[in-house]
């Protein structure tokens, strides 16, 4: 159950990162409110998952989901570049997440 909670915490991290971008430095009200709401939700779920998962594993997986998800939103929604170096970096992050998950099983 903790892994499912952690997964949603990571998904909500992607939501708040994207809405923070849309808030233009918290100058737009609606994206700013969405950012704060999903930050609180994401942190709350992370805290809940950390009750049973190791700190290093939970935090690494949470940030990894957020990083990769935000990377993909940047490419597919915001039109950011998908250079070979950025793609390699993303593959390395995913590899680290898989190894972290396997090491805690």
C-alpha cells in the first residue's frame, strides 16, 4: 500500500511542478492555488508512505517520479527539447529508481 501512496505522491509532484510553471512565479492566482494544493497533498502522501518505507528509498522514488514526469510534461506539453543527452539522463534516473525499488524488496 505504501508504494501506491508513494506513486500518487510522485504524480501529484508532477502536477504541482507543472502548475508552478504556469503560475509564472506565483503571479497567476489559479495555477498558484493549484500548486500549493498539490504540494500539500504530495508532501502529505510522501509522509504517509515514509511511515513504512525507508527514508532514502521513499524520497528517491518520489523525486524520481517527479523529475521524470516533469521532464516528460516539458517535452510533450511545453515543447522542450528532447536531446540525446537529456534522454540519457532520464534513462539513468529511471535505472536508479528501479535499482532503489529492487534494493528495498
